[in-house]
């Protein structure tokens, strides 16, 4: 057990005490990732636990990948059998197997935020609601908040409290939108990100046999960043752990910053009530920061009303004091930042690469950029548009989604006239409405367009259907790369991008 030599005493305690409920309160920079990694390693190497019986839940794929790589370096490829990933990715994996019990296909589509907003926009338009009042972003946030508290549209419509809240917010038809949105997703064989949690909770609630299966599969459960879990995430985790009770949660109430996403700090504060025999371990030594930074953080945290008491300390050097500037405007703030960088570069011969500016929201970058430009300081912005959010990528993925799932309304709307086939929005709306009015699948209407549409539009839609059928056959006999290559070429997407010789067009083609 040479890996235990790297740990201090509380860390070692967190690694070797693997049975029963355990909460590790981990201050910033206290080595929690190392503890989680070694705890899983210890279960496999010393306790002879099958990796297949371990569930490790994280909040980012990066954290999961880092942990898996560390464990693999110690115990080898066996680490790949651990059920490790984000809540959404692990529950999506379970739903791929169990979704038919809820009436969804196993190959259900997962809608991203843009898909959800597009669907909500269409619903608001179809119901002749005011699009300035029922904005997609606002509607989606309201629906997401309900799902994160395990409130389905039925309960939402029945509860007068929600109706009163919506009335006061000037959105009295919000429940109607929620119902239509949920029904449309279901008919499209699609789930949004919140559904991956919501539907897993419903699955375990309504199908005790399925819950029993996973309760006995996951003998040991570990949850990272526990302070950021919402109501649904905690309910699911608690149910899964109720048989073996070998649950280890790691978190820090002082680092809870995601209440706006539905994170409920009460989960970590009340964990002991749900597990009275809880073992609490505190990781209080900070290995990352200087003494001044640790002391400053402690001074701020001390003012929290409800908190899990701990004393974070460090053996690191004292370091420089933290400087705090109070400004009245964002322009003044940006000017101070740029001026400070300018002075340090010239007075202490520092380079641009010695500086990093962290800001809270993307909108703040504008004033910072203007100030840096005035000082002739070159900069690079990180964390821009995701590769998979780029139009050309989403267009191709739209084709792939529809080839796999012909009920995917949002994918259908995206690709039906891409590249242009002379099929306008009016025709698309008529196809969707016909499907709902006739109680038919969307694909049935598309395949038999001449029965529902007239003139050239019917011919164009049936040509599209023929193209999709050919791609479906390809998908049954060839691998994903070959199918994607064929679709990119034969759909006309690649040719359209190739013919655009602008700088933006060349970039899109390369993507």
C-alpha cells in the first residue's frame, strides 16, 4: 500500500475507512481528488471489490477523466470498469438500458439548450402567446427549476402555488407551456439534460425492480462536489445507497456557488440527519495557497450563518497580501486592471504570459478588452463558443440524430431545408401539425408527404425522405465514421461549405 505514504493522517483516514456512510469535508486545495482516487484504488486492491460495483459521481467530465487516469496508473486497465462520470452521463447510461420502461426508445435523443429553446419558441408561436413575455430562456429556466425539484408538469398544473407565482410574474400560461414541452419531447423520443436526472428519479420511483438491480450493483458510492448537488441528484443517490449504505460524499459548504442552477446547500448540511451513523473526516490543510490567501478566505467564510465548522491552514509561505479594489463602474475596474498590468510589465519586466484575468460572466469581457486595447496589451480570450455549438457541427449532428431517431422534431426542423431544397417554414409547420392532428409519427407524414402537402413541396419532402432512408441503410451496415462521412458528402453540406471561399467559410469547412 505504498500509495498511502503520500497522505497526511486525515487523508489516510478518508481512504481506508471504506464501509458505512462517510462525509469528507474538504477545504480548498486540501487534496480531495487524491483522497477519492486512492479510496477507489484501496477498494479494488485491498478490499477486493469488483470495479463494476463502484459508482463514482463527479460534476465534470474533466474531473472524472483525471481520476480514472490516476487510478489506471496504479492498478491498470481494470480501472475502466468503474462506473465513473458526471451525474448526467452515468444516468444517461442507465436510461439507455431502462428507458423503454418509461415509454422512451433506447436510442432517445438528448436535447441541448439550443434544441430546448428552439422547441419552446415553436410552442409559444403555435399557441399565439406573446414571445416577448414567454422568452425561451425564461421558460426553460422555470421548467428546469421544477424538474430539479422533481415536479412534473402534472403536479405543476395542479398546484395553485405555482399558478400564483406565474400569475405574479406575468406568465399565467407557464404550466401549459411546460406540459406541451414535456409531451413534445416525449413524442420526439427526446430528453433534455434535466430529464436525464428527472427520468432516472421517476424510473427508480415507479419501478422497484430496476431500483433493486442498481442498489445491489453499486455496493460503494462516491460523490464529489456534494455541496453542488440538487434535490433530484441527492434523492437518487440516497436511494441507491440505502441498501449497502457505503456512501462517501466529498464537499465543502463554503464552496457552494451554484444555487442559481438548483444546487441545494441543505444536502450537505443535513446529510447527518439521513445517515445518523455518519463518519465525518475534515481535510483542513491547504497545499495550494499562501498563508495570506488562506487567512483571507477564512475571514470571509467566518461570516456564513449556517456552516460546517473547520479550520483551514497551510504550511506554505506567507506570500503577498491580497489587494482589494472597490470601483464604481465596470469601466473604472477594467482601467485599473489594464493599468496594473502595464506598470508591472514595464517596471518589473514581466511578460503578457505572466498575467491571467478571471471574470464572472462573458459580458464583462467587453470593458476589459477595451482597456487592454487602449494600453496596447495583447490578450487571448479562453472559453469561447464550444466546438459542438458551432452551426456547421450542429447541422451535421442534426442529420446523424435524425437518421438514428426519426421522431426527433428539432433535428428534423434543422435539416429539412439544409442545404436549401425549397421547403419553407410553412411547409415544416404543416408537417408537424399534421402529425399531431392525425396522431401519427412525424416520419409517417414525411414519408407520405403527397397525402398532406401539395405541389413542389410534397416532392421535395419525399426526396428528403428517400435520402434519409438511404442513410438509415448505411447506418445498419457501416461504422459511425463512414456514415458521418457519407452524410456530410451526400447531403450537400460539405459541398456548400467548400464553395464558400470567405475566411469564415474556410474555417467552417475545416471544422
